[in-house]
C-alpha cells in the first residue's frame, strides 16, 4: 500500500472531519492524491465517511 495512505489515515484518526484540500496542502500533494489514498484505504476494507463541504472522517478513532 502507498505510504500516503497511512499518512492520510493518521490524519483522520485524530477524529472529526478533515478537508481533502487542507490535507493535500499540508502534505504537499494534490487533492487527487489524497482521494486516491482514501480510495485505496476503502478498497482495503476500511470505511471512510465523506461529507461534501466538510471533508473526510473515520467512523471510529484509530489509536496508532
């Protein structure tokens, strides 16, 4: 799995919604790269909530 997937998931594990645009800016990647990372996580069986205008979040916090 792409290392960006784990980076994005660690961001989401903090709880709450996170903007794809803000994550992309903070990580120095494109919004498409963030979307691809989240899509890969979903393909691996993780559930990611998406809410237009709010961003992405995980249904349950993850303790890394």
